[in-house]
């Protein structure tokens, strides 16, 4: 697999880059093994949480996103907002198609298990603001488009998540004969999640470019500094995956069929969202780098927010929280597969 985000003159980095998929699956297996052999890891991790924010996970995600955001030329982001075609497609996919598709899949596959059903609906409503930047970089997406679309999703998320949760979880289920749930989520809680998982790395990336380019020049920044920090993405990604899977290693082994049941609609969702967005963008004549950014942004979800909401509203040991945790466990392998698919489609449709 050839990627852009992790490319480096260093042979060791090229080796890690080439077998990225292998390392990710190895990290998943190691995480499950650690969780199964040392279940006390979950207790240790819980003690490292402040409110609904898990400190180790937050650190991993911030470090993971810092290099991609440091690569962004923030002076070009204004041009993205002028591309009405791309912005319209992204907004429609994220805020209309995505929530509706996940709602339909939740009712279809998990209608007899309301807790799991609500858990994945919450995932569908939480648009991605974090890990998608890694997939966008690896898949050759446009950095400025990726960053702008993520920032736009963040604003929409703060303003609309509470309303959409009320609509899709309280109002609509009874219309189709399912139980309704009351979900009270404050805008402050959502804004806190957005700031931690997006605001901090955004600020770090912006200041790095502004200060270091002013001091050492654009060429030094792109040719020396960026290659030095690029390995942080891979290291933080693998460490975060190990952490996520270790926290639920015993659960995955104890309730494999429940994990499988929740994974089915999530997998269908990720695949459908990617291909619908990609081929609609291709039909609209959007160049590959911009189209990839739109597709990955539409496909990924903000699992941090969905899990935090599930825990705060329904409890740590609720079915909703269980389904929320399964979200990233499914998203990671599916998205890395879609990265490979995107790179192949680039060769097939754009060469």
C-alpha cells in the first residue's frame, strides 16, 4: 500500500507505510489479547477519565491528528468555502443521507434490541471530526478540503446534534412502531467534545505552520519538519487502536454474537456512505483529491461524542454504550480497507 501521509525518505518509515494494514490488524489483535488477559486495564483506564473524556484516548487522538493538521496550508482554506458544489455534496451526505441511512439500518437490523438500535443511531448522528483526517491523508485526499469540511461539521454538530438526537431517537421511532427514548444533551457538552478532539490539534497545527514557517521558511517546514513529525500519526494510531481494543477485549470474546450483530449495520453504513459519496462526486466531475476528502468525511463518525453521550445519558454499562464502543472497533478496519479501495479507484477512474 502506497500512501502520502506517512511517506518519508527514511527506509524504516517506508517499510511501516507499506504494511500499514498489517500493523493495524496486529494492533487490534494485541489489544484484544491485552484486554482478555488483563481485564484490570479497563479499570485503570476508567480512573484516567475526567467526566466523559478519557485522557489516554484523547491524547492518542490529538497526537494522531496533529501531523495531518500541521500539513494544512491554512491560507488556502478560504478557497474551499467558495466551492459550492463540493460543500453542498458534503453537507447533504453528512447531515441528510448519513443520519437517515443509519436510522434505517438500525431499525432493520436491531429493531428487536432497542438499546443497540439507539446506540448506533447516536453514532450516525455524530459526524466525524477526528480520525477522518488520518484516513483523508492516507487516501490522498486534499488536506485543505479535509480540514475545512471537518471544521464545518464541527459547527453543525454543536448547533444541531441535540435537535437531531431528539428527532431520530425520541420522535421518529414510535412512528415506525419502536420504543422512544429521551436524550438530553447540552450544547456545552458537544462543544467540549469538539474542542478537545478537534480544537486542540487544529490550534497546534495552525501555530506550528505559522510560527515555524516565519522562522525557518516554507521549504524547511515542508521538507524537514513535516517528515520528522509524520511518524507520530502512525505511532499514535496504533497505540490508540491497542487501547480501544484492550478496553473491550473481554467483551468481544464474551459476547461475540452481539458484537457481530452491531457490526453488520455499521459495516453496511460505512461502505454505502463511501461509495455513494465517491461516485456522486465522480459524476459531478469533482477531482480525486477533493472527492476523496468528501467521501472520507461523509463515511467516518465522531465515535468519541457518541460514546460520551451514551454513557452520560444511559450509563456506562448500558446497551447504548456497548454499541457505541463497537463503532470504532468496526470503523478502523473498514476505513483502512476503504483507503485501499480509494487508491485503486484513483488509478482506475482518474488516471
